[in-house]
């Protein structure tokens, strides 16, 4: 039985390899939320991938082959993501960029692994690298890195004594919330309350009213901007005298639109946003992006995904092959590959290392200044 | 104690939004015995229409009271027209068809409106300007009421009282009640049933439109599928109060708003919806006609 | 051989040979079609035959899928052994849920099942007892192993789904010719008359419910195997609406009708992804139009009371 399995796997992979060798194009998949709540992030990931692919194709392609991009909309839903994974594998892609949310990324992971398709994602859930799939590497940084930084900021820099941690129920947000709670406790901070809100219900006044009675110094929210903006607005409306600190996914222009004037004073902890990236690659690609799509990427995530794609391209060119196994191990040995989001280093288990964080404060007019 | 009263106020605000929307469900059910599944989507539609008029005509600044009244009236008229159109196209041809056909048609109409919104305004969240009403907040011994909340509570109360008087004190209201009791008999008495149905849809849609605008002003973020959530809650409110009963819908809406606020404030946000639906199912089992409805014996 | 048998056999013959012609993309569409057709037939037992207004059918589909996923991923049970559990759990939960409300009249029953569906969705997304995996669901479901053979190819799953469809059709045929089938027929035609003839109406309705639910449960298992992942939004209220609409748009208690309904609702959108954005709009409009033109469904062909604005003008022929 074993022998039969291996034989069929060999036969299958040789068919795949030969089809890659014969075709004069190679396919790269994008799995992202093109529609739905996080559509602007998903569309931007797709845009950025196409920008880089078109540049590559204009230079003569990848090892002489033109790259074709196949996009699948996972609507940030796990089941749709599983469908997308099958579709992209069937379409014959050798690598997939995405998805935006950790949940959709994780749901697709095993399918790509089983079919030896590379996958890179900005998902920050610690669980993404738990299975140590060789096909997967992260292009952003894990929650654990962010939570340590956040705890340090809240407990030691701002000296908050009474901390409230809120998240929603998604794996990313709950994970970041739990990690932050743990990091705060680890440096002897005082967690007053750890609560969860239901994403999308819009009315958070019940939870906030409950929190008001506890008189916290700070409310930390680890969810997405669609809820974070409203949470902040309702906090101000209920006159809860506490600072508001938001995790990375609150950093989106819609946060300010939703919170309105209440956004002023909000503190966001995030990876450096695109416009303040100091690297030469950043200037080049971001201005090209702006020129072509008439706007900037909404957040850092499409940019880290672009770095993931660039790492894969680099891997193909350096190994001179489309053998995903070789590319994956090459990417894990790269040293300080010049990424748009800074030096790109991937650990053995697929973790990107060397996280940097920035603290922003919102000003009255919706702009933000770097505090730290 | 302050916390409790604050929760009460929050609950009442949401509750009066539910009540406004629930009235649309209950009036249609009362007269046509049809669950108008598309009503929630009309509510979402009105929020989008309202937002478009706000931003197109007035920008997000300089909103005078007159402008706000104009926006509210224009939106109500557009949505009332949609309601009548909905009845004409999707429900009237099915008045004598099997019950389930009308249910499917209503669900279909709901999909059409919901996805129509998506095609017109896009799948991304649209956001209401935050300064339509002044950001004043009054403080009564620690209990806060914002300007927006006050407007919602006051205007909803006014609309509900007006509707109650309209149904009970006017000639058209009497005709509506007669049609609800027995359509055939009403027809024999010279009541134009088609006209009554049209009036029901106009009034129901207008109330829903005001509800939708309030949702936009109060919560700001609009998504094309938000109609389901608000519609479903309002519909539950109508059933709790007794579907077909107008005071029932008002009572049901307020009770549901309070119930939600208390559950999420004191028991669990995680299971708040579950509690709502358990309440619904218990009421259906124990008293299917709702709090203020009355049981009708089955005609053989 | 009557007309109905001919259609059935022709349909089954086409489906049996599809994998020989189709590539993998078509094959997975084929699997989706078969799985949803089975669910639609099971809903037809409840809605079309027993006349119970069930708008929570996605619950039973979901219980099957989650039973397989949970038993396999958390408890390491082989997929093949999870299927009996999927059947039994779906049936038990169907009886527990429907039992207390089976006496409710049409619309009220419908509303109660909507309520159940939303509670079900919330139970799944709240990760109850740490089993359901929250909003992301459960992934990494194993492949089927029978006698040491791993059946992970799409063709294998296709034939599993195909076998399930044949069994379902067989059950329905036997049901129609049995005492239970006749009882359901009378109940659906005239409940009060059936009651006065001494038919135990709640008993037969619950029977239909449990039967339909257990078939949907198996379909759920196959669905979980096909995608090796399950998540709450596949079993939400919207999905129940679709199952409800399939039966009524196609034509209740009609085999070609249910097939057409499934095809239109679940296969067409896969084929025309360019219409993805507007597909629900088109569905919605189709649902309204079908009900107006053919209130009893597309099949058998009987026209309803066609409104004036849709009638052909006189002399236009």
C-alpha cells in the first residue's frame, strides 16, 4: 500500500512538474477577501500582487515564463477559503498569496500542504505556524510579538494600573487579546476585565456601560477597525474616561470615519504603516502602486503580502526551479532579503522574525503622529 | 444603580428602533397574513438612501434642522414608493396562491433588494457622517442621554402615538382593522382592499425608513446585509408582542431592546442572540399569539 | 416503465458517467451538486411530503458535517465510523427540536425553525465546549480510509456522493409506497381531515422530520470530507433559505423539480463566476417570478394566475 501511495505521488508530481515545464506560463494564486467586510484589504492585496507580477513579466518573466495571476475570493470566510484552496490547486498554481484573515488562511493551509503549493500570508495568529507546514511562511509578524510590545507600552511606559482587554471572537482577535492579557500579567500588570464583543452587532453600549462602572485607565481592543471605530465612538458617548489603545487591525482610514471626532486621542499599536517605511524598496513600490491605482494601500498588510510574493520570486530565481520544496527551503535560509517592509528573514517553522512596532496617536483631523 | 438605568436607556433606544421596524411587519401580516421578509432590507435601503441624500445635497457639514427634516421626508417618500412597488410586483400576484409561494416570493424580493444595495453602493461598509446631530450629551446624576438618543426616543414615541390614533380614530384606520379581521367581508362592505394594502405598505415602509435612518445616524456603519439582522430582531419583536397587533409590535420592540441590553449587560454578550431566540421559541410554544395578540380558532 | 422512472434513470446514467468526461474543476462542481441534491431531497421529505414549514434545514446538514469533523479531528475516529453518528445525532436533534413545536401552525413553525437555525449558528461560532472551533470552524479533516485504501481523489468522493444520492432516491421511493408515505400525503393534503380519520399527525410529521434530518446529516458528512473543513457560515440561516427555496422553486415532491432547483441555486453560480456579484439578485428575481408564474414550482408544468403585466398581449401571437 505504502509503495502504491508513493508511486502515485511520484506519478502525480512528475505530471505536475512536466506540465509546469511544458507550459510557457506559470500561475500564482491570490486568495483574498475581494468582497465582503474586508474587501478593501483583499482588493489591495490583489492589486499589489498584480503590480509586482506585471513588473516581473515586463522584465521577461520568471525563468523566462510569463506569470499568470489567478484570484479567488474567500470573503474572509473559512469555508469559502477551503473552496478557494481547492480551486487554486486545480488551476495549477505553484504558490498562493493570502489570505488576509488568519482564519481563512488556516482553513486553506492543509490543502496547499497536501498539494505542495507554497503559501504566504499576513495572518498574525500564532496558530498559523503551529503545524509547521513546510509550504507555509508568514510575511507579517505573530501576535505574540505584538502582545509583548503592547504590554510593555501599557504597563511600563504609560503606567496604566487598571487595564481592560476586549476582542471579538475571531481566531486572530481572540488570540491577540489572550496573548496581550498573558503578556500584561507576565510583567505584573493588572487586568481588570477581559471581555469579548460580537463583531458586526454595532451596539456595544451594554458591554461599555458595564466597563464604565469598573473605572478603567485604558481599554485595549484587539479586533478589527469596523468594530473598533464604533467602540471608540460609543466609549466617548458614554463618557468613559479611559485611554483607548487599538491593536494593528484598527489601523484603517475607516476607523476615523466610524469614530468621527471621537477618534482624537486614540492610540494604535501597529507595524510601521506604508507611508513611513524608511526602506528604498518601499519608496519605489509605494509610489508605483499609487500611480497605478490612484490610492495608497489601506494598511501594511497588502505590502507584507507583496514582500511574501517577492520572496517567492527571489526563491525561484535563486534556485532556478519551480520545485516548491527547494524554494521553501531557500526562503528559510535567506538573510536580510531587502523587503518593502524591511529585512525579510524567515525561521525554520515559517515564522517571519525581526518585528518592529510603532505607536501612533490620532489627532483631531484624522491624521496620526508617531509617538514611539 | 446608574449602570442599571444606563442599560435601561440604551435598551429603550434600540428597542424603539426595533419597534419602528416591527410595525411594518405586523401591519402587513395583520392584513395579508404574509411575513414580509423584504421589510428588513427596505430598512437597510432607506439608510443608504438617506446617506446618499445627506452627502450629495448637504455635504457632511452645515446640517440645519430644516435640511434634516427634508432628508427624512425625501427618504421616507422614496422608500414608501419602493414598498408599494414591492407589493405590486412580488405580493399582489400571489394573493390567492398557496401560502408557501408568497413566502418564497418574499424571500426572493429580500435577496433582490439586499443585492441591489450591494450593486449600487458596493460591498464595503458605508459610513454616516458623525455630526448630523450635535454631540451634546445630558448627564442626569451619572446617567447619560445623548442628543441622538433623545431624538430617537422622542420621535419614535411621537410616531407610534400618531399611528395608534390613525388606526383607531380615523375612517381609513377602521377600514384597515376591518380588512385585517376578514378581507372578504371588508370587500363586501365596499372597502377597496387593494387600496388598504397599498396604504399599509406606504405607512409600514415610511416607519421602517425612519428606523433605518436612525440606525444610520446612531450606529453609522452601513453594510448591505444589515437588513437581515435588524429585520429579524424587529420581526421577533412583532411576534413577541403578537403579530398582527400594532400595540403589540410597539411593546414587543421595547421589551426586546431591554431584554437584549440586560442580557448583554448582566449575563453574556456571547449568548445574547441565543437568549433572544430562546425567548422567541418559548413564547411561540406557550403563547403563539404573542403578548397582545389573540388566538384565532382554525376555520374548517 | 413510466415517465418518472425514465427521467430518473436517464438522470442517474448521466451522473454516473460524468467523472469520465469531467476535469477536476467540473468534478468538484459535480460533487457539490450531488451533495446539495441529497440535502434538497431530504428537505423535500419534510417540506414537500409532510408539508412541515421547515426553514432550519441547514441545522441538520451542519450537525452531520460537524459530527464528522469533531469526531475525526478531536477524537481521532476514522471518517467512515463517524457517519453512523452523524445519522443518529441529526435524527435525535431533529426530534428534540421539532417535538415541542410540531403542533404549531405553518408560519409559527417556520419562525421557530428560523430561531433554531440562528441559535445553532451561534453555538457553532461560540466554540461550545471548545469543540466547534468558533467562527473559523474546524479544518484538517482526514481522508476516508476503507480497508486500508485512502479515498482522497475527487473521483472517489464523487462516487460516494453519487451512492448517497441513489440510496436517498431509493428511500424516497420506498417511503412513497409505504403506509408512512400515504399518511404524509393525506396530512399534507388536508391535515384536519387526516386527523379526523385517526392519523396520528404529530407522529408522522416527526417521523418525516427525523428521516429528512438524518439524510441531511449524511450529506453533511460528505460535505465535510469534500472540503476537509467546516465552518458556521455554511450552515447559516441563508443556507436554510436556499434549501427551502430549492424545493418550492423546483416543485415540491417532484424529482425533476428538486434537481432543477438544486442546479439553479448551487451549480449555476459556480459556472458563471463572472455573475458572482449579481447572482443573488438574479436568484431573488427568479424566485419571485417563478412563484408568480408557477406557484407550485417549475415542475410539473402548471401555470398560476399570471398577472396582467406579464401576460402576452392579445394578438401578439
